[in-house]
C-alpha cells in the first residue's frame, strides 16, 4: 500500500510540474495531459487482486489448449453446468432431465408412503421437491464459488438453483440406472439408444461441463433409499469403469475417505493418482527425455503388460531389463479424457501434474506407428482406433503444457543407465538379426554344431 501511495504521489508531482510548464508557455505544444486516465489507473491499482480463491475447481479451458482440439472440450448433447446451459444444440436433452426428476420424485414418495392416497401423494411430491430446492438454495453460494471467474449464483439467481437441481438429479439417476440400482424405463432414450451413452461418457468428463461434487453428494443423500448400499463414489466409478482400461481393477472407495472430491473429473483423476502415490514414487524436478519404444527395444529392453492388472495405468515400472506397462484402452473418448485431465492439472492451483507427466512419457515412448504396433502386439495397448490416429493423438497431446516436477525421473534414469550398457545392446542386436526367423535360428544351430565338431576333430587328431 505504501508503494502505491508513493506511485500516486509521484504521478501527482509530475502532473503539477507539467501544468506549471504549460502555464508558463514552455513545452505547451508537446505535452498532452490526460488526468482522467491517471485517476482510472489509481482505481485499477487499488482494485487489483492477483490471488486465486482455493475454491476454484471448474475452469474455462485455456485458449492455448482449446485450439488444439476444440471438440475435446465442448459437450455434444448434454450441458451439466451453467457455462453451456441454454445453448441451442443442447436444448433437446433438457426434457430428459425433467423426466428423470419426475420419475425420482414419484419413486421416493412411493417408497415412503405406499398406502397414501393419490391426492396426498401429489401434495407430498410438492413438499419433497420444495425440500430439494431449499437444500440446493442453501449451498448455492458455495457451489457458485467453484466456478472460476464467474458468480453464477448472482448472475442467474433462481435459474442457477434450478440448473443445479436438474443436472444433479440427472447425473445421479444416470449412475443408478447404469449400475442397475434402478431399472431404466423401456422408453428411456439414453439406454435405448447406444449413441446416447457414448455422448454422456464424453460430456461428463469435460472440464467446462462439471457440476460441484457437493451438489451431487447433497442430492444423493436426499434421494437415497434404505435399500441403496452403494456410495455415490462407487456408482460414479462403475459408470466410468472402462474409461482407461478394458479390465478395471476392483473399486476401492476407502482411498477417497479423506479426499476432498471436487467434481467427476477430479474423482477420475484421483482414482488414478492415489494408487500411484501409494507406490511411493519419488517426486523429482529434473526432466530427462526418454527413448522411444523402438530405441529401447534396440537397447535390449523388453516390454510386458502388467499382470495382474495394477490399480493405476500411471504405474509404469522398469526392473531387470523389462519395462512393465499397465494396459491402456484407446478409444473415442481417450483423447477427450486425457486433454481435459491435463487442462485441469494446468489450471488447478497447487495441483501435482502427475497425469500430465504420464502423457509426456507416452509422447516420448510412442514416436511412430511402429512404436504403437509393438505395444499393441504385446497387448499392452488395447487400441480401437487406427495406428495412425492413435499415434498422432499421443504426439500432439503434450503441446503447450508445462510441468515443474516430473514424476517419472527415477524410471527415466534407470532406462538411461540400461541403454548405456553395451552388453544388452549387443545381445538385442544379435537376437533380432540372427534369431528372429526359423531359418536364421537353424543356421545358427548348424554353425554351432559345425564349430563343435571341428574343434572336437582337431582335438582328436592332436
């Protein structure tokens, strides 16, 4: 504050000096004073605030990343928050949300009051709905504070509460139906049209399309029936079970006991990062480029799929000349989840960029389609795309991102030390050139037999 006062005082003295010069006729033609701009500068400096609230967890995708693949950051059919609410291409699915809310209200009342008359049920349904609205109303300020740079509670008012209620109930009911806790209606378009679920798996993982977890948790507890034993975390992870791998590990909800889950995307990141952190990886700041799959193979490195499946795709290990990589499913939504997780780590204050480091590691390993084919041949990657598309996706993934700490430094150092040893490289060269085909193996056996016989014959003659 003292520095600001000194700055303003200096500006005032300068202005007074210029005014005196102007009155005395000196420099009158060259000096143009805009006193209004100086006053606006004073206001801007006094209002300036460079701090970011810790509550921010839902961000507008940075333009520098958005430009690389716009479709990876925009919803296809469903708006699950106020940022994209009301857009023309997303209005058609709003009716589905209303239908889900009505069905939930009827189910909750029916389970509580089976013998109640129809008229009494209608009154009770209104009371239940009012209770849900009031509950969301109580946390609307906290929910609004999750969105960076916007106060939607103030901007939208009651519309913000309505959006949180409709979107929150829709997501919860979707998870329930997918886990078969609730049976979907025969005419439910989401479960009767295969494309709708694919769209939802895309739309629910977008950084800009998140609803605060506190809203989901509140509504789940408000609408939870005694027969429902699964937690909301378990339901969400079941819905996204095949996002990263075709063979997902068992869900361990105890890991999230002390975690402050912010939204669905944050939950998916935590499901990967927490098991990785439990393996006691060293966090080092040095970055060392890793060789590609082909170069590592030439240096004698073997590649193996992690068996049994590890808890996290991030847990890549190197031991005894073998690089063990957990199986990764590459499908239509893989690029979307990768890009949004990277953008989330880049935006969230004090966030460890562990997933971004993983993306950088894969970018280095997969340099050409040949690298991709090697990993697919060993069943490490389950690729549903073409080799060219998958390779290009990994090569462009890390562009315009930055990490201060690289969480695979120890792995890279081990691989680098192995590649500098001469014996593994010679052995790999010999095996690849002389034992790669049956006729080459037969020729080597024949040469060894002839050498032994020659030596034996020479020994007998002597």
